[in-house]
């Protein structure tokens, strides 16, 4: 498997998804070598301990790569590390190239039956490994360039890498029908070559809250978790916050995450006169994030384009009523949530107020969602992947 | 001797519009008039008009040997008057033959019996008057919304002077007993209870067009054989179903109208069979036993209980909130408020909030104008809050 993030070194849903899927696959007897770009030498032992499952091995390639980086971000990061030995490429795309080359070396050294790679940065590596080994290739699409950019200013280079990968692959795995449609529409891939495998969520032991939060003494909490970028619709969250406060004054809005729109959102909250009501936490690690979930009365995911969206499942797991964008893959699999069009700020406001005001609604969503989310385990996606593998291997013989 | 008793339910709700919080205190129009008109006209063309024509034709050609009964909610009658007077006229023609019997129900197709006997009684009276006004007919038989029923209801209805009442022939009530006889409800003196033969009724209403069903396609001769087979262990086959079965739930191209046209002739081929209306059944057949039905039953879903309308917390709270306004609403003497409050009682409003279909399949979803049951609840509760403001003014 070629991937690029894995907990704890992950900043988004991709790492969470790769972790859940890999763990379940290995439980079912699949031997996996997981190849990662990595700038950390301690990674290997860390991960083995983390997964603590036999059959999974982690291999690192020294790299500064993270999935959500822009060219400018990369330049800054590289400048910051200028004291380090010069093993990193000069631009993000050089880095992808370097990852591809190194991954190909790994493909020569390892023995394996098939190649499974996750998102565009690894697709080149996948193609190379396929050429070298002659083994079948599955590319797993967790997000497309069209999701990340909202369809504007699509990066040609990234688009071509994605498209090359999908074309070279023997099978394309999409995280939702929503994503499958994008792949057909924008990449011209034959729908019969695409298999939809919805993501899932790990169930934590204790979802019930005994924590006492000071913030809850006077205020109810509405939560946003995600990168603060165009794709995630943070601006719709802020505009809805302004409107909600006109109806329900005792509410705090918490935004967890970082991103290129963060400053603008802080300014926007100030401009709307609600700066004291909107709290920005920055990026939070697992434990703090779980705590924030348990603080929340409503979780909102207003994404403009969300291939899947694991965070609503995490919220549900913590017993939080969720409102999610219809423009998402996760809305295909969960029923006990409220849906909105991401652009419909009035409807989003209406639903936030309704959950805050009508306690029965929140209570019922909470109970039903807890029951529902327990059934959305990684078992199912792992089984689907295994059946994809079996078909590919049969095709080889 | 087997008598076949057809009863058709005719009802269309006033669907609520999406009512956001912003409208509370500002906009008192709760209903999606455009959609209601659209649906009614569509169902009129697909079902009411062609089916009425078929039934009228059958009555005329058989000289009244074929006959049937209907219950039309007050709500659907109002909508016919407003949007489809031709449909109302065709129902009048049917009643005028003298071979069509009309039943009483709650005017607002409501769950009022469960929440307020006073309101329930008023709605039954309203319905009775509406039927008298439009059809010059006085019903003697009562059927409650969605065949919701128990001993207490039978007792209440007997006191209002009705001679018969309908209910679901649910297995878990009947046990070894057969729905093909007339029964007497416990705690009553002379009112008779007619039970739906749900197997045969649902063969037409639900399974007719179902290709995966072993008996597909269902033909009139085949169905008549099943009716004939009851000879010797029953006297009465009660076929109770939504009228929209014809042409709306089961489509014309699946042959539902052909089936209906042929069925009476096939059934009458057996010399011992005939057709009968509920009040004729009550007169002709004496009760064979007393039935004790404590808990409320209905004809809905597999459970045949109230879970479709009052199964989850949202539904229970919405109903509780609504009926808690009864005194204030009536004290207001404001006819518009009273009428709006009563229209909110239409059982469909609670049905749209049902979440059990998440597990059960999608029957409910087909009928739901809201994306999700929670959306139905949000609009409903927003409306209740608006109503409360109007009551204070």
C-alpha cells in the first residue's frame, strides 16, 4: 500500500481512513506493507506499536509531504528546515517525483500480490510499481482536485497525476457515489471500473460524557471540525453563527482546525460583531478533539464538496447530533442526521436553532446516531476491498 | 355462502410547507397549497376518476349485485370542492346508485381519540354533517383513522349510535379465530365489529404488482378461487384498502383496472357468493363471539400498532404539544386558528416524522414530502410556536 499519512502523523481524514482500513484488513489476514513519505526516523517502531497488529509493516521514505499542502506551504516548510541535509526536493512536485522513485525501489525489494494506493501523490508510485512488478493496481480515491479546489483553479499537474493513476489502474476505489460521479464526470473513467467503498469509523469504548465543562454553564456549543479551507465551507459556518445568535443568544461556536482561510475567518467573525462568540482552537490532537466533541450540542459539517467526511461519524460516536452538507459522501450512509445544502445558510440556521431549542430532537438524534454509528465499522469496507483484491488476482491468473 | 365486503379509504392530507424559524410570528400560512393541489389533481387523474368510472360501470352492469363502501375524510372532501369538483360529482353519482355506502370517520383524519375524547367527538360530528351536506347520506358505520381501534373506542362509538365499526384483523388479536365472521366488541351491547382480512386485502393493495411474489401475476380468477376457498369456514370477506391502490400505488400498466373490472364477475360465478356493504353485513350476520381488544391496534405496517405515528420521541412530543393547546385554541373562538390547529392534527403529519422505516424499508419514504423525518418535526414545532404566538395575541 502506498499512502501519505497515518496516525499520529496525520492532519486529516485520509490518515484516519488508511489506519482503520489497514487495521481491519490485516485482522482479516491480509499482509500489508504500508509505504509512507516520512520525515521521522522513529516512525517505524511507533507505528508498529500503534497498530499492534501482525502483518502490517510500515516503511518510510524521508519526505516533507503532507496531503493537503500547497506549493507555497511546501516552500515555507522547506525553508524552515534549511538546516537539515538536502535530501528533500525543491518543490512539492519534485517531492512527489522523489517519492515515486523511492517507492519504485521498494517495489523491487518487496514481494507482494497487488498494489493499493491512496490519493494522487502516490499514484505515480503505484504506476511505477505496477510496471516493475506486473502486479495489478487499485487506486483509492479519497478526494479529487475538484473537491479540494471547489472546481476553481484546478491544478493541471495534480489533475493529470490523478487521471493517469485512474487510467493505469485495474480498478478505481471511490469513497462514495458522490466521488464516483466526479470521477466519471471529470476524469472520463468508465463507471464499471469504479467500486464504491464507503469509509467507516472506529468505535471508542466510552462515548457517554461525565466531563463537566465550564463553557457549558452558560452556553450551548456548536462545533466545526476540519481544515479551514474553501472545501470545508467555514464561511457558511460563520454566517450561520451570526444568524443563529439573533435567535439564540447563549451559544458559542467552536472551530477546530487550521488552514489558509483561518485568518480570514477570524476577521470575518470580528467584522460580523460575533468575535466573542466564535472560538478558534487551531489543530487539536486526538484526546482534545474527543473532549471538544463531547462538549458540543450540535456538530456541523458545511463542506462545499466532501468526498466522504469521517468527522460526522466521530461526532455521532460521541453522541453529538450532526448537521451535514448534502454535498458529501457520508450523507449516503448515515440516516440519523440532519441534511442541508452547504450554500443554504438560512436552512442551516433553522436546523441549528431547532436542535438547540427542541431538546427532543437532539436527544433522539443522539440515541439513534449512537446506535447507527456502531454498525458502521471497518469490517464492511475491508470485506469489500478483499473482494476487489480477489477479483484482481483472479484476473491475473 | 361468502359475502365480499369492499371498503375503500379516500384521503389526502394538507401537506405542511417547510416552515423555518424565521417565519415564527411573521407568517401564519402553514400549508403547501401548490403541492396539495398538484397531488390531488394527479391522483384524481390516475385513480379517483378512472376507478369511480369502473365501479359505477360494475354497479350498473350487475344491477347492483356488485356494491362497495367508502370512507372519505373531511379533509379530502374540502380539497375536492376546491380543486376537483368533478371528482366530487363522480362520488355523488356512485352514492346516488343506492349501492354505495359511506362510513363516518374523524373529519381531520386525526389521532384525536387517543388525546382528547372531546375533540374526537366534535370531529366525528363535523364529518357526519359534511357527508350529510354533500351526499345527503347518514352513515351508520364508523371507521377510525388508519383503523386505530380498541374496546374503549367501540364502546364510545356505540354510544354515538353507530351499529358497526371496522378494525384490522391482526393475527396477534385474533389468534386461532378467523376474521371472516362478525364479532362483538367486549364492553358493548349491540355494536358489531367487522375485521379486515388482511391477507386477501394486502394481496391486492400491496402485492398485486410485486414481481418477486410467488403468486405474481394476480388474476381475477385466481383471487376468486381464494375467496371461494373460504366457503365453509367463514361468511364474510372484508377487503379493506386505500382507494389509491387503484392506479396510484398499483399502476394501470400492471393491469390493476382490468383486475378490478373482472373480479366481481369471477366472484359471482360461484352461486353462493355475493357482495355486501358493512351495514348489510351487520344486519345479516350475527356476532359469533366477543373480542377483547385492550391495546390500540391499527392497519399500519407489520406491527399493526401506533408506532407509525407515535413510535418515537419526536412524534410523541409533537402530539403532546399540539393537543395541550386545545383549551386555548377553543377559547380563542377564532375560526382560522381552530381550523389550522385541527389541520395540524392530520395523522400524516406524525407519519412523516416516523423513523422506523430506516430499518423497515421505504414504504413511508414514498409518501413523505420532507427529506427526513426530523425535517418534518422541525417544521411542525416551528408552526406550533407560531400558533402559540397567535393565541397570545
